[in-house]
């Protein structure tokens, strides 16, 4: 099992940027594919981005392409989500997730989850 802790969320004005971090422990990080998801009040959990164990492959939600970038530093057991040009509709709890094997856009395929961090974008 792997433990995940998100950081970097908060309140930002529309058009601003945030970089979320997710620190992993408890399992060899470089063997894990990582994903970011988000969940807004009253809505289902939504895929944001995912990255392969090596960082060579990434996937993004179509609605967020061009505004978010996922990256990882295996030496530091950390995955990042850079978010730019934020909009009020990006307001949600953002969750980091891990799975062995290939990256996935499906939340049900991930076996470990962080507690999530709030991102609020004001208009």
C-alpha cells in the first residue's frame, strides 16, 4: 500500500495558477502510475490527468488540455499538477491516486488515494 499526501491547494482568482503536489511513501514510487482526479460538490469524481511510472506518457482530460500539466520526480517520490488559467468551474477537491502497472483514466482502477485538497477559484 502507498500513502499519498496532497499539498498546494487554496484560493486563487480566475486566471491564476496553482501547482499541486502529491508526496508518496510506503511503496516504490517509480513502479507506480499516478493520476489526478477532482470532485466538485454534487458531482461525480472526474479524471484530470495521469502519468506513467517513467513519466514518458501522460494523459489529460479533453476539457483541461492546454491548461494543466502533470509531471513527476521519482527521486523525490512526488507527482505534480500545474494548473494555469484557472476558472471558477475548476473549483473542486483534487485527489491524487496511485496504481501499479500502466496509467489509467479510470478512477476505479486506482488502488491508493490521498485525502484530497481543496482548490477554490474565485471569479
